[in-house]
């Protein structure tokens, strides 16, 4: 199956090269790095490492992901990827885990696979208390209101291209991951999780690393959950 990878990246020049270098050789056709208005050399480093680099000037995780999707879907229908993988550019995920991440889709057992940090091995300090609580609260609400059984809103995920197109993603900021998961549940898509490893990111988180980011993400995630009821 043809696999394309989308990596939203904002000021990740210190990490993006390492992320790209650790994507399993031969597994992926194209890696699309969306430079989300970085003020450093993220785009140049990614291009030098062989990635397709797009520039998205509108800030927001969702804006970057949507730009990557638009590029992937612009190919002729017969040339579009079978699987789209989303991966962060901060080196907190282990790109080598991508092989296991896509297997449920390759075997025909799932339409979407979430890389669960809750089920995998986490380096001490890689997830802050507010992240752990937020994940628990969001996944509990997803189970109560949508019957969706997840342990994480982890950004490292794989989805069949047709399923991603059916979902019709819209969120442009912090609600991106939860929107995908709740819409998959509403559509009756087959979703599962696989354990993934997680480590401390390179640099400071733009979300959990600041009070503003933490509050903004928490509000947007909850708003998204209740919006689609």
C-alpha cells in the first residue's frame, strides 16, 4: 500500500532532520513537511533531508494538516496514497514505530489507527500532568457521548485516505485530533490503537509548555467534543 506522511512543523529546525532520518526506509512514498510560518530554518532543513516542503502562513496545527492533505489529494485519483500518516516534527514520537502503526490498516482490520502513548512506553517527563489529565478527560467524554474507545488523542496516527476524505476535517487549531476521532466514531469507521513510544520533545511545546497554550487547547478540545453532539 502506498503511504504518504504529513508533518506539521513550527520552528522545528533542531528536530525535523532527526525525525525525517528515522522514518523507516522504503515504507513511505512521500513525506510532506508543512512549514507553519516558522521563523527559523525548519523548511530548509526538511528540504535538504528530502522532504516535500509546503509553506502555510496561517498559524494553527489544523491549518498545517489541511495544507498537507490538499497537496496529497491534488494528485490524480489513481496516484493518491492508500494511507496517510500524521507525525509531529518535534522528535517526541519514534518514527520507527510507523511500521507497527500502519499494520492494522495494511491487514484490512482498521480504517484509522491512533498511536497511543498511554499504552506505550513514555520517557519520564515527556507528558506533563495537564496533558495526562486532558487526555483522560477527552477520551472519557468520547466514550460517554460517542461510544468511541480511545486511550489517547495522540498526534501520531494513520488513516486510510478514503476514510480521511469521508471525515471532512475542518478544525484549524487545537481541536484537530479529537475532531478526527469523534467523526470516525460517528461514521462507524473501524478504529483501533497501537502502543507507541514517546520521549521528551526537542524544544518547548507550543501547547503544553505555556499556560495560554494549555488553556486554549483544553477549551478547544472540549468545545469540539460538544459541538458535534
